[in-house]
């Protein structure tokens, strides 16, 4: 996927409270609902709320480490 496709899909999913499956370049999978996508050069990451967790838990994933995103 291109960077633009990744950012667009993460933004869509976050805006619609839909879970995504992220596959990283290291072949790690993370599933959660995007809470925010920060494309600023100093941050460059997405924050996910894992499915089934409380609202205070978030996982940060570097946008540069994302190979693919899919809606689940």
C-alpha cells in the first residue's frame, strides 16, 4: 500500500469507529480502532485502541513501519 492509502484508510476507520488490522514491515499484526493519525514529521504515528480494552489503553505504531491496513 502507498503511504497515502494507509493514512486515508486509517483516517476513515477512525472517523467511523471501525477496527483495522495493521501489518508492519516486520510482519507483526496489530488490531484496533484508530484514535488519531499524526502525520507531522516529529510524530508520524497512529494511535490505536485495542479491541475489547478500556478507553485509556492505546498502542502507538509508526506510520513508516506499516506495510498494509485492512478493515476488520
